[in-house]
C-alpha cells in the first residue's frame, strides 16, 4: 500500500484539491464586487458624412474627436487579470430599436496604468450607421464599459457611471 | 506474463462480482452523461462548457482555458459580450466579442464580432457573402472562466493515442478495482 505509485497518487490528489479550493475562494471573495467607477467621455466637432461601408452599402458615418477620463484603479484586486474597456455609441433609429457600435477599445492588463486621462483618442472602429439615419440624430449616447476578466470566476460587464449624449448636424459634411 | 496480471485478477472474480463491476462502470458513464444533459437544460446552451482552442482572444483567454456558457433566449445579446458562435461549413465554434449590434423592433438582431487579439473584425471568417451573425448562430455567451483545465482535452485531440491510452486505463481500473 506504500508503493511509490500510491504515494504519488495521494500527493497528486491532494495538490488538485488544494488548487481547486484556492481557485474557488478566489472566485467567491470577488464574486460580489460591483466593479463600478465614474467616467467622463468628452467629445467635440461632431460631423456626419454620407459614405460607403467597405462592403459597398451607402451608410452615414459619424466623426468626432474623443477624450476620456476614468479612474479604474479600485477595480483591480487579486482576481482581476485584465480589464477590457470599450466605448459604445448607442442610439435608436428609424431602422432599428437599438443600435450599439463600439468605436474604441483597450485592454488594461494587471499592473498597467489604470487611472486614465486620455485627451484625444483616435476612433478605432469606423462609426457607420446601419443605413442613412445618423444625420440630425440627437440621442446618441456614448458610454465607457468594461469587461472584467478574472483569474478564475465570473465575467461581469459594467457600464461606467456618467454617459455623454451627443448630436449630429442636420447637414452632411463633404 | 507479468503484464497480464490484471487478467488473472478478472479471472479470480466470480461472475456476480464481474457483473457488479460492469454495472458500476455503466453507472459512472451514465451519471457523466446526465450531468452534461442537466447542464444543457439549466443553461439553455447546446454545449454549456467549451474549451478555448485558439489564441484569438489573448490575453483574456488562452488555448486550453475553460468557459462556462449560458444561452437563455430572453437574455438579449449586447455589445462587449463574448459569444460562442457557429459558422456554416465550419465544425469548430468560435469564441469572440460582439463589436456592433443592430436590433429591430420585433427583436430580430444582427451583429458583428471580433477577436480581442485580431486586427480586423470577423467578416473574413464568416461564410462567403455573410456580413452579420444572427441569434440562431449563437451557441452560448461566456459567463464564467477557469484557466488551464481544458488542456487535457487539447492534449487528447492533438494526440489521439494518448486519448485511447487514458480511456483504456480508466476502463480497466474501474473494472478490476475492488474496494
């Protein structure tokens, strides 16, 4: 009963249970965090152009300059591997009850600077409308959200507190 | 024939005992199956647990990480969510994040996805001519995450001989093991 194999087996089983217990505690101690934070999204120079998508459909395309302020330091704890940040433009249009377009995203790994004050952000993904309804639109809400990626556990998505509502002009810019 | 000792072991058991061991083995297999089917009911997803097979979501998910999925129909898909979807003509489901989404009044939804680690969106991965994904393409939405555990399945898929070795080993162990 005291062979090398049975001892190895015992050690292996014990290691596995300890790891499982630690992983579960890691998950339980952070499962009820709100992960909330205040944010400010600043924009200016809103213009809208009549454009074509890369797939040849005519669609309105919005442009604006973008800035962001968010202090996400308190979200990090021992069970946060990274934050996935994304800025969403959300609006209702004639074609759709809900449009959500991500225009920018960023990965903040553990240990990187998480107190963000970005004066100018380049829009990363073109802001195309699903059709030609962006001209004169006055209810486009910009929010910063984040997806918390843990070492082990849930994958909550949190919308930052403090959104910005922007409007686009009634005329196309050439 | 030292290597066939276990056959002697089987021969030494009486019929009743052998029958018991076979039933025991069947019990283990069927409970595993029932747990899987039960999870399917609770999560409403056709595959409630998936293993990440590619590096396209790094550094969030690596090859061999495990994801828990749900797919309740009344829970709407939103941007930023990590969805697992199937493409016509591809066997392996893809785990990527929703980049843009348009939802009609009647609930019809079309959306575009992108892997965190990819430079471009997924339109190149979709079926030829397909521009959007729809609700029916979704296998599940990622809700929970555990690292590394899926490495075993990846090893088994990459080295089929290892898989048969493990399965044979487990089967023999269950059949000849006596309390």
